[in-house]
């Protein structure tokens, strides 16, 4: 940040967030495992990590609601990283990395719950104009992710989970990160949208679309346990990390 002016950092943050949302929508909408899904998914990963980590850094250095923006940014980055690792081949040290990431999620959960309850019991009931429930929601997301990581580690890692559970873990983490970005951009950063298009009912639509797709995939993959017709992976492109997702 010392070599990057604040204005330039903000522009990079906004551009990265915009690209993450666009390519996230593409990856979430197309056949899972197909070439378009993989390519758009990797652009989504790089854009989201840039957006989340840069946003957390700016919020911490500039004091812009740091108790909210810093942990939310790290939570978004954590969800993207663990979502990606779910469909990657295991490597030397992956167990330690899984354990470390689980501790990150646990720390984020405790932080968000602590801030949420402090806001809930404060005289104003607000933190930088925000009520307590967003903190509690993000804390619940981080806690759910922590429990999922613990189960993954106890089962032996991503190499032992197959089919619907593996795809479900990947999808809910990536989709939740996209949902956070969509809410943050269209509602939290609505001021960067040209005023003629800054219509609240319209701004709510993109996050609701992401939420609907997330619930649909979770219903189809996790609750129904079906990946038939969902994952399309040509045999010649299947590697160790994608083999378990093949139908």
C-alpha cells in the first residue's frame, strides 16, 4: 500500500470485484467441470482474492469499519481458497494447510460473533451504521465452514471425498464468496454505480440471483446427492483433482 496510491488501490479493488462477479456468474451458470467453467472459475479466483485482500488492507489502514471489512474480506478469501483446494489434487503439506485454514475460519467466526454481540448490546445497536445481524450471519458462515473443515480433516482430506460431497463443498464455498461480493458491490458500494441505474429494487436482483443459484445447487448436489448431468469433464482433461467429480 505504501507504493500504491489510495485512489489506484480503490480502482483495482473495484475492477477486481467487478471481474469476480462477472466471471463468478459465468462459472456458477455453466456445466461444472467443463472448459468454460474451469477458465472462468480461475479468473474468478484471482479477481476475488485481489478484491478481498486489497479491500481488507485498505479498510485496516484507512479505518473504514475495520472490525467488519477486515474479517469479511479475509472470510471471502478463505472461502475462495478452500473452494479451490477442494477440487485440486492433494500435495505434500496439504493436511497442515487444511488445519491452518480451519483455524483461520475459527478465528473469523469468533471475531464476527464477538463484534456482533458487542454491537447488539451497545447503546446505539450500530457499528458504522450497521446492525448486529450481518456480523452474526458472517460468524455463522465462518462457523459452518470451520465444522466442514474439521470433518474434512477427520475423514482424511479431499482425496477421500468423492462425487456429490466434494462438488457440494466446492460449490457452496465459491458461491458464498460470490454472494458476499455481490451484496458488497450492489448494496454496500452502490455509490460507485451511476445514479440513473442506482435503483434499489434493481440492485437487489443480482445478489438474489446468486442466492437462488446457490440454493439450487445445494439442493441438487448435497440434498439430492446427484451430480448426473451436472459435471462434464472430458476424459483427456481429467486429472487427479477432478477425477472424483466425473459422472
